[in-house]
């Protein structure tokens, strides 16, 4: 795979009116790609992390006070609530652990059920975990949230295979967001 190109593996064609869920671990560029792609397509854009912060406060603080399981439950409920009223194609950026619940749990089933109502677009910088991990961890640490390298490295490695297998389309790229958005736009329109 050429690291200087955007590689797109379309597993199911986009149906033309589906909500697009942007999926992937933290630090892969979902929020940035979501804004760019929404602008290109003239679609509304919802970022679940931003919506959570507006509704509940800063994510890290919420987790510190209420625990990770409560965060996951509130985050999933919020995602269902936000998508319930969508009546046109929209870009919906999910949180980093959206599909990372333990298999067999209610959370695991509900998150996948929600994504199945639309079109799941997974974003990864590389299919080589040894290339992707340091890149993503560096991005996460640069955000200034007081994250720890070892924790971010572990989370990314745990979530890498989950996201690599998920979605209706897998987008693998280290290109700038505008180039990734252009490639995605072309790919989804070719398949409709």
C-alpha cells in the first residue's frame, strides 16, 4: 500500500441518502475529515464529542466523576438522540471508543445497531499498526488533555483491529484532510 495515497476499500456501496458515520480510534483525524467532507458535500455535520461536551461537560472530567461505563452509556444515548431526528444525509463523527465495547455487551450491540442504520466509514492512517501507532499517539498527546503515552498506545493498539474490521468502507490515508475528503467524495459517488 502506497502511504502517499488514500486507499479506499468499499465493502458496501453507499446508497446515496444514508447518514455517514465516521468511525475510528482517537487521533486518526475523524473530526477534521468530517468538517472537510461536510463542507464539500454541503451536508450538516455532527461531532459526538463536541455534542457530549455541550450537554455534559468536558469528557475527561465526566469520566473522572462518573466513571467510564456511565460515560459510554450517556454517549450512546446521546448518539441515538442526535440521529433520531436526522432526515437527510449528514456526517456524524463518532467518539474514539464508539465501537470498542466488549463483545457481547448491550453497549456493543447498540453501537453497531446504530451504525447499521447508516453508512460506516472507518478512517485509519495505515494498516501497519507499527506505523499507525506512533503517529496517532503523537497526535493524541499534542492535544493538551494531559493524556499519557503508555495509555494512548495501549488504547490505540486495542482498538486498531476492531476498527480495521468494521465499517462499510475503510479509508486508509496519511494525506492532508482535503485530499482524503476528495478521494472519499469520489469513491462514494462512484458506487451509488
